[in-house]
């Protein structure tokens, strides 16, 4: 299961961990942390985060009372900052489902600050989530890392540069079903991993569309050099349709693991998209 699937499923099923470490470049990791904070407090039951409910709007404008970002204002993040966080995180959320504290660039916490944080990780708040962003988790104490779920933002996909994937995704999402059928037949002539890689690519494209729709910009996009297409799809797709498409792709991935006829799996997916 890739990163997007894991976060989406966790938020939908209310099975979010009490603590995460997101490893990646500073801005990208922080963007994903805020995306997750929005998801756990989203009021929609369709796709999390929806970007449209009161909670999501407040989060996007940095005005949500239950989402706080702790950023380094000097050379390091000291123990006083973590102690202040400790006083607040055990308080019941004001209006959201969870109180979320994001520690940006957490590798700059002093050892004393990390030891203070460790106490919260050992006795996690019932209604609180801690998200730490780092470029390198080895800048954190091993005891801190061991008590958090590690998300590696810089994990790539094997087939991102396959020349046929981008065109086939465009056929799928722009409803050019005649060309899609022809390309499916051609794609299915590849090795056994080709269809699996394409489904990963399609899911990551949908993930990028969702992030563009919620947060805008292209800093977090997995698939590079496709910004114009992503923006166009984000403008034209509703959250409900995105949710249905993502679930359809995930279901196809599961079926493809046990189905020897990969071409049939893609054709069924194409029919599902036509019916939406």
C-alpha cells in the first residue's frame, strides 16, 4: 500500500496513529502534515479532506483552533516550546475531532526537548495527534522514532517515466474511451508488472489532483511535468467523483493481484469510469 492509500484509509476508518514522522524535504513534508491534519478533522464523509467544510476552510486559512504548527524561530526547538505543547495537547479539542500538533523540522529539537516529547509519546493523549517533519529521521532520538509511524515522502514509483502511462491516464480521465481501449490492449502486451505500475501511476495522478484541489500548487505532486493537466482535472472534478475513482482504482489493484487477465481488469475499470 502506498503512502496516499495508507493516509486515506486511516482517516476514513478513524484509525490514525497518535504520532507520525514524515520524512521529506521541509516544505513538502510540512504540506503533507497539514494535509493529514485537515483530513482527521474533516467533517465530510466522502473524501478526506474535502476542502469545502468549515473545518477544512479554517485549516487552509491557518485559523483552525485544534491545528497548531510549532516552527523553529531560532537555531533550535527548545524544551520550553515542547512543554507548552504538552500543556495543551491533553485538552479536549475545541471543535474538531482531534487536536493536531505539527512539529516542523523536528530534527532541530534539542535532546532535552525530544526527551520531553518522549513522555507524550509514551502516554499519548486520547484526542491528540503529533506529526513531526524531518529531512532525516536519524536527527531524532531512536526512542522517539520507535514510537511514531514513519512516512517516507521521498519514496518514488518504479514506472513514473513510462511513456505510455501519461497518455493512457489522460484517455481515462478525459473520457476518451475509444483511444483508451486501444491503449489498454497495447499496454497489456507488456510484462506482468506493467499493468500494476500503470495502476500505481493512475492512483498517484488522482492523488495529485486531490492535493491540487485541496491545497493548490505543485510542491507535493508525485508526478512532475504534468502540472497543467493536474490543474485542469482538479478544476473539473468534484470531490465525490474523485472519491469514487480512487476507490475504483484501489479495488482494481486488489483484483489484479489475483487475476491473470490484466487486460480484462483494465477494461472493467474503464467501464466503471464510463458509468460514473
